[in-house]
C-alpha cells in the first residue's frame, strides 16, 4: 500500500496543484488529507472542488470547522479571522456540506489521521513530549497529524521504553520499525511555517516500511498576488515567501 498524505492546504490552489501533479507520478493507491483545506488563501472553492473530484478522504481542521460554524473563528487572530469570514461568505453550499461531513479523526488503510492530535483538534505538537499522549492513544502502527505546518516526525518504543522526534524542513525518509509507533506531520501544502517555503507532503509505503517527506516548488508569486487581489491581509501573502 502506498499512501499520499497532504495537510493544511489553506486555499492555496497553485501549491495544491503542484503537489497533486507530483503525487500523480508516484503511483499511490490513495490520497488522504489531514484538514484545513480552506482559510488564509484565495481559492477555497477551487481547492475543495479539486479534492472532491479526486475523492480525497479528509479529517476536519480548525479552519474547516470555522468556515462552516459561526463563532468557531473567535479564537483566531484578527488576520486569520478576516480570512475565514471571507472564506465563509464565498463557500458554495456543496463545499460547505462536504466540509461538514468530515470526522475529527479517522482510520484509513491501517493508519490513523487527525488534525492537531487525537485529543484536541487545535493542539500544536512540536516536541516528543507533546506527541506522547497521542502516540500512547494510537491503535495503529502509524499515525499522521497536521496543524503546525511543520514537517516532522515522532516515534515511541515500549520495550525498552524510549522515543524521539525530528524536525525535517528539508524533507527526508523515516524508516518505520515494527518495534515502534510513529506519528508524522507531512507539513503544509499551502502555508509552510518550518522555514522552507516549498509545499510539503508525505508518501507512506508499507512495503518499503518507510515514510518520505517531500518538498515541491510551486508558483508562490501567483498565490501571494491572489491573496492581495482578494483584499485579504498582506501578511498572509508575505509569509508564503518566507515559509514562516
């Protein structure tokens, strides 16, 4: 089984198209998403339409929820709130229903998917200590989460008890040992924050027993200009060039 994992697209159509084009050359069996398809970027409907057409399975991110539920945006920063209210006003009814259908977590092809963690959609996991509660709750060998926009991975072994984590902004390969439990963040397709502005995703190959974190070039200028043209906060355009 070969699985492509994407996350945190945030309405960035050029990034999504570039990632999907590369995935199409990797002969995967399925594409799954860890949420936050909308928010920040200028193409919420286009991104939803594209993933719906491809029958991509997703869990619900905090921006997906805020796009369909009044009041869920209240915990956002003023800039993020402006983006999500703009998105909410423009979502088609079909895409609204699609986002609403997402579960908080799901199991697909013997892996577990969630957005922030298995206990909280909005939890930011940056360290092994932060990842440990979710690692302990995993009932599958491998789990994937998003939300931080950082490409990274964590693992836990019970006998002997040990664990660790690694930030991987340049990409890389995680060798999956049968003795451990793994929790991997594929990074963000549409708004990376790990210092690398390239779009990020992951490929899990259970035959090779490895997870590859990949970075993909895309037209950042087009994505940034669309944000500005839409009247969305300029900071959301600038950060695309910085990967922050």
